[in-house]
C-alpha cells in the first residue's frame, strides 16, 4: 500500500514538473484565467499577452538576472476550479505572486485563500467589490463597472436623455454591471423605465426589446459579454428601434463589430484608450505605450482587445514592483505594488494608494462610438 | 398589447423552428438505434464552423455549405464506425457517455481548428427585416422555417415511403428480427449517423447567420434540440418539430409576459408539466415493457 | 470480505496525508475527490441500483450548499443547524418530486431531471437578493463541529474523507438491506418486481430521497470548505460529470462509483497542463474507456484482473510440461 501510494504521488508530482530541480532561482508568476468557457474571449488575449511579454522579458535576460516562469491553469470560468488552482499555484508550484482571475466570480472565490496565505494578487476582473473594501493582498488593473456606468451616464446627461431601458445577461459581469447602473442612476438623475434580462447563450432577444420599445425609454443600455450583445444590437435594428444604444466595455473588441455588422453603426460604449490609440493626440503620454502593445500583439495574434491590455498592465506593474523589491519577500513586494505611482499602462495612468488598489480615475475611460465599422472617440 | 403578444409569438416561432431543426437530428438517430446522441449539437456546430471557414477560404456560399455538410456526414460515419459500433451491446447509459465523450472530443477539435472566437455567416438573402402586421422577422428566420418544413417532410417521407427508411425503423424496433429478414443492421446504423450528422450540419449553416457560432455553440443547441425531441415524443420527427415550436413559444411568452430572467425556468417547468401528464411526450409511442 | 475494500480504502485515505503532509495533490485534490465520492456513491444508489438516471443531481448538491451559505451568512445560524436544514429541504424536495418524476422512463426521465436541474440553476442565478447571483456568495463562515472550527486544507481533508468513508459504508449497508434488494429488483424489471409484491414506487422514491440527501450533505461541506458558493458549481455540466463518474467507475458498484469519482477528479487535474488539447484528450479518454470497458473502470478492471489471474493459474501446468 505504501509503495503504491508513493508511486502514485510520484506520478502526480512528475505531471506538474515540480519534482524537477531548478538551477537558478526563477521568479514564478502564477496565473489562472478563463481561457475556455463563456468568458474565453477575455481570458484568451490575457493569456497570450502574459506569455508574449514573459518570453520577451526572458529574452532580455529576465528581471535583474532572474528568469520569469509563468505557470498557468485554465479555470473555464468555474469558481471551484479557480480556488483549487490557486491552492495548487501556492502550495505546489510555490509561485511568488498571482496575476489572473478573469471573471469577478473567479476572483472573489479565491480571495479568502489569497488573504490567508499572504501572496500578492493582481486581479484582471472588473467588479468594484474586488477592491472595495480594500483587501490587503488584492489589486486590480481593469476599470471597474462603476466607472463604465458613470461614463455612460455622463454622456446621456450631455445629450439630455434621462429615461433609460436596461437589458442585461445572466453572467457575473452583467449582474454586477446592472447593480452599478441601478445604484448610480439616481445620482445622475436617470430613471429606469425597463429592466430586462436574457440568457447569455440565447439566440434572440426581440421579446425583451419589444417590451422596451413600448416602455417610453429614450436610450437603451446593454451590459454584457460575448455574442449576446451583438444579437441584442442586431435585434434592435430588426425591430426598427431608433433609440441610442449604449454597450459596456465588455464588447470593446473587433469581434463585436464583425458579429453585429451594420447594426453596430452608432453604438456608443466606454472603452480603454487602446482601441482608439491612433486617434489620441501625439502629446498623450499613453500613446506610445498603447501603440507598442497594439503592434506587438497584432503582429502575433490578430486584432487587439482591451482585455489583453489589462494583463499587460498587471504584469508590468508587478515587474516594476519586483525590480524595486525583489520577489523573495512577499510582504515587501505587496508594499511596492501598493506604492505604484504614475505607471502608464494601457488602461490609463495608475496611482495606487493604501486606500485605492486599482488606482485609475474616470479619465482613463474614453467614450467611443462605432462609425463605419471602426472606433471613434466621442468628444 | 396585442401587437406585443403578436411579436412574442413570431419570435417564439422563429426561435422554436431553430430548436425543431436541431431536434430532428435527435429523432433520426433515435429511430434507427434507440440511442440519444448527445453529440448532435456538435454536428450542428461543425456544419456552421466548417461552412464559415470554407467561405472565408474563398468558396462561394452554396458550395461551402455543401462541402461543410458532406464533411459533417463524414464525421458522423466515423463516429458510428469507431465509437458506436465497437460498443455494440453496451448499456444505454454507457452509450450516452460515449456520445458525451464524442461531443467533448469534437468540441476539442473545433477549438484547435478554429480557435475560441465567435464567427458568423452572412445571411442568405439580406438583413432587411420583413414586416408582418406589427411584428418583424428577419429573412433568415424564414429560411429556417421553410427548411424545417421541407426537412421534416423529407424525413417523414423517407421513413414512411422508402424501403431504406422502413429498414432503418425495423432496426430500432428489433435488431435481431431486422437482421433475420436480411437487413444489414451495421450499414443501416452508419446511414442513420451520416444522415443525422448531415441534417445537423444543414441546421447549423441555416442558423449561423442568426445565432453566430463558436466551438461551444453546440452545447446550448444540443440541449434545446434534445428537449424539443423529448417533449414531442422521441423518435417522432413531427413530435420534434412540435416540441421545438412549443419550447420556443413558451420561452418568448414567458419572457414577454412573466419575467425575462426566469424564462428558461418557466419553459422547463412547462416541459415538466407536459411530461407529468404525458409521460412519453406529446406524440410519443406508448411502449410496453418487456419482462 | 465484504468490507475488505472499505478498510483498504480507509487505510489509503489515512496514510496519504501522513506520507505527503501539505501536498496539494493529497489534501486539496483529495478533498475534491472526497466530495465527489459522496456525490457519486449517492447517485449510484439511484442510477446503479434503482436504474433511474438523473441529469439534475447538481441541483441537490447546490441546495445543500446554498442552504448552508445563506442561513449562516444572512441569518447567522450555526453551521450544523444550517446543514440539517439543507438536508431537510433537499429531502422534502426530492420526496415531493419523486413520484411524478419517477413515473417517467429512460430518456423522458433524463429530460425531466435535466429540466429540474435547469430550473434550480436559473433560480440560483436570478434570485440575486438571496443567492448573490452569478458572482456567488462569499464569506461563508467555517464549519463549527461542536466548538471545533474546521480550518486549513489538512483539516478539511480529514473531515471530507471521514464523510466520504461514512457515505461508502452507508451505501454498502443499504445495498445489502431489504430496501437494496427491492431496488435491484426494480432495476432488473420494474414490472416483474411489482408482480413479486415489491412496492416499486416506494423503493424508487426512497432511492431518490437518499441520493438527494447524500448530495445536499456534500453541498453543505463544500460551501464551508470553499467559503464561497456560486451557481457554476451546480450547473448542467456538473450533473453530467456526476453521471459520468458513476458510469465510468461502474454502475451498481459502490466502489465503482467511488473509483469513478476519484478517477475523474484526478483526470481533470492532470489534463489541465495540456491547455488547448485538454478537451480533445478528455473526450477521447471517455470514449475509449466506455468502448473497451463498457462496465466501467472498476468492474472492468477487476474482471480483467481476475481473468488474468485464472489464465496464469491455468497456464502454469503447461509451462511445467
């Protein structure tokens, strides 16, 4: 029995490669992303970005002579798997820090373990609850859904519209976005006249939109991810509804424009500056960073999306902090991440503080409109 | 109000015809082999994805559609030959697990071939909505509706009128007896898988302009198609169509009149009610158990 | 003899963490496997012995988990009381649904249980006020066993494995009881069983309720162990996985179900390193096992071992000659 279990454990250990001795002490970055499953178009560019830049850094000799090792597991968007893989990264792979957690669900699920083990964790998920209240070891790089809601409301107010219809899916991104819209609406003097739902794998939303059409709304907000917002956009055109349509930053990728086709014309959404990098004034300090990332990504993987950008920001914030603190002492590394100041990333300029573990302000978002199949900044 | 309900019904029927089309494939294989093929949704996905890939490789749409359908037929034949046939005599649940394994496997292949992005086909005859009273439909939905009608008539005629179809049915009723009267059961089973894979692929190509497609698209379509086939009474092509339409209309009415968040729950609750009162579906055979 | 397998299983479970303390694959994956063992052994009572398929079993797992999570976080109930409430709720629900659902046969039963699972999942996603919606409920307090708070992966391994052993032991005893015999009769032929005076409806209902109780129990443990619940742990995929575990291990065998549960848990951990090839390999393995060992891993392999053994015994004289 003993020999058998020894053999079993040996097999398991060799599967992960943790039994191999390492010559130099590499810096180990653990990552868990939703590379397959419903949120794969978030996780996929995130992983590609991490891999691309880790390879680059290693080709340049690593950080202060130490190579970087990226260990990644795909959660498939399942919070239970996220928890187990984070335990695996901490216990078995003994990583120095974590970058990952594509979805809010995955991120929230692993926070208890991260806090207990005391390991720096940069989340790539959107919801504001990840960093509010502040958790000692948890940071995040994407804009929050509250910022997206605020950006949309600002634009609506400018246009003098206040009666809005909301339509959202059944995913975590949709639900927390909806919660922020409901919460912020009174502050901006908005009234919600319709609040409809769909399933993220539904093939037709004309029923919900028919109800919205007769609700007297002046504008429609759709908070969602994946193919569903494209179907909503097409259905709105099919029903001949002429109201302004606002999407969320969740559709800021070329795929959305391809899927929705002509119907995407005139759709507005808040998005990171990445999608409109060329249109920024040359004086914008973000511009060179954005173009560099965009060109490098597109040379290898096709159209860039803002989600990969969040991984870029997370990785480089970590690298800068490691340069200052080294990776050996997790508490020191955490302190250095927290003192990130003036870091120019794809999402904006990060200024972290002990009270703010995201460090972005509302300017980081651009309101863009789709015109002739391309993103245009709305001023 | 009336206008709204009319639009709900139109939506329900267009969505339902999509479920019906997928459900037909389930009925076909079940008729021949008593197996519910849980990889049916993946045939639908393969048809759509292959057609999209061929189209972007430069083939004209009709040719891309034909080649994609033939490819799916090939996959169906391979599945039968290398996964179902070697397991002849396995229990029903074992066969179910094999088809679930096949579904995961096919999804894995699609992932490697076409990546994780969503793709779409251009609609066959434009995007301009057609007005029906106060409601609107897309031309593509009419294509789906018409194709469902034609295919169900063909499938019915095949089983009722042709010798081949009757031989196929005989295999399902009693395999040994079918063998005894000179029917080559092996060939018949391959035929059934080939046909239903082809049927699935046609469905996939027809609905791709509406629903888009990705390597995972087969999961949801398979689930809804399976539900359609069961509610109607499995093995009955007409039943699958009735089941699909019923499911679509229920979802639309549930979303429109009760709650869009709970529409799937409402639809399935209704399905449960149907089964409680008609334990073999709306048009299913009443079967007697052999002791 | 009957319990020899049980003692071997118990000894392995106890030895592993002693040999590999704080090893991820023992304490964390082991705990996951343990939960799956409880679920699969429970489902096997329904599928393997009563011959009734369920494609909605994750609903009961979820019911137990959400009962514990909601009652402890929102109402401050002690964890054991919440666990009991979850069991009662799952048992009652199973009992109420059992009669109409279990009248159905084969694929119709599969459809009905699937529909049941979908309905429960939709409620978990949509009733955000209660369940926290798709992002789930965080901050479930630790399990309090009469003053001892279970914390840390090793302690959880111990608690879950003890529960898994209890589940296996219960299942072994149930199967050999009069109820178990009635169940097997139902599996063979329901009509024939009725003729012999077995109250088949009652037997099936009992199997359904018991397997729901196993699942809800596992759910409560799961909620406390993860300190977090979200609907994706209880969706259709999970229900299908549970059925796969039971069939993969071998229907109508308690150890088969346990085997299947452990095998599938390990498989998922092992395959994750293949990234994009994970699905392809997973699907191919499922098909291969069911084609070559249609009775499942455990039953198939033990039979093969027996055949090999007797072949060796038989071949010995011929070698001598």
